[in-house]
C-alpha cells in the first residue's frame, strides 16, 4: 500500500470499525483533474468466521449497499474535517467481491490454499507478475506455489494482489471436462 493510502487507511479504520465493519484496504489513485479514493470494506473476519461456524442464528452477514452508504457518509464527514487529500477527489466504497484485493499478510493467510495474482514493485527472478496458490503468509513473507515451486515474496514488494476466483466452483463457468479444452 502506498504511503498516502496507508495514511488514509490508518485515519479511517477506526471510523469504519465503529460501524461494525472492517476496512480491508484503500486505493488512492491520483489523476489530473481529480483523484479516486476507493475503500474496500467487509464484515470483520471474526464475525464472518462465527457465522460460518453456525454460532449465530442468522444467515451469514455480507456487506450490502446500506453498509457502503453508511461508510461513505461517515468517512466523507471525517475527510472533510481532516482534509488529507488536497484537490478534488471521488470517494468510492466497495465490498471486496469474489476477486478481492489482498492488502496485508493477514489477508493472504486468511485465504491460504486459494489462488492469487500478485504484481510486484520490483522484479523477482525476472518476473513482476506471479500467479499461484497461497501456501502461507506472515509479516516476513507471502509464499505462493507457482507452477509447483514455492516462491517467497516480501510483503513490502507487493504492489497489488487479488484472489483468482474458481468460477466453475462458484457455478459461474462450466467445469473443465477431461480431454476437452
């Protein structure tokens, strides 16, 4: 996460948390004529895990438009007061989606076993883009299985990362049949 995005994330995370949500990460995209500030929110991992384990009587809660609107209202007011962005910008608040961005090693660890695409700030072994299964992650390294080999990447060298959904498992694409492509 870039310095400005990290600064904004640190500023807004308590406000989002006060609404019962988690601020997964922030994208700050400066551009001539106006920047875009995009916030990704989700249900806190602990709440989602409890729902999945059947500890609640309600169906699992997901981020809805009402959550995005509430966060937008609250952080807009905070951004007006704190004014961390000079000039015009557009605020967008989004749920993570099935191809969610991964901002922290903890988020990688949460999705161990799933496939991710990772863009690097600096090339590693001659590559700036990696795609593979998340093996493990901590503050020192994110380890991916890329084509059968484990590749360890420093979290500080990750420019952008996102999950790669299994569209067939989600029922949104046909499953591959043996012998056919």
